[in-house]
C-alpha cells in the first residue's frame, strides 16, 4: 500500500514549505491509504482532497499530472462555478 501511494505522489509535485500544494500532497497521502481499502480510484481521492482545500482556498490551482490521474479539464464556466461534481 505504501509503495502504491508513494508512486502516485510522484505525480503530484511538491510546493514550497507550508503551501497549499503541500497540503494537497498531505491529504492525498492520508486519504489514499484509506481509500485503497475502500477500493476507490486515485481520481476520486484526488478530487476529494482538492474539494476540501478549495473550501478554504478558493483560488487554489492544484498541480498534478492530468494524464496520470485522468481528470477532466475544466471549461471557463466550470472554473467560475467551482470544481467539477460527479
């Protein structure tokens, strides 16, 4: 499990010390371990972590490998209204 999470974290770049980007990595790390047991996808875990951060940091622009996570790109309208909801 730890190897899976570690390999997935390679696709979420580090930010500066104390940054929101680093919080994303922290949340993803913790939640992914839980979600692996629940058989959730890596995309679901990442989306959940981003949603949580956007509540407190609405202008946060998360950096991650979109090809690896297969997250849909947001249109300008979706950027204005918030994160994509499934």
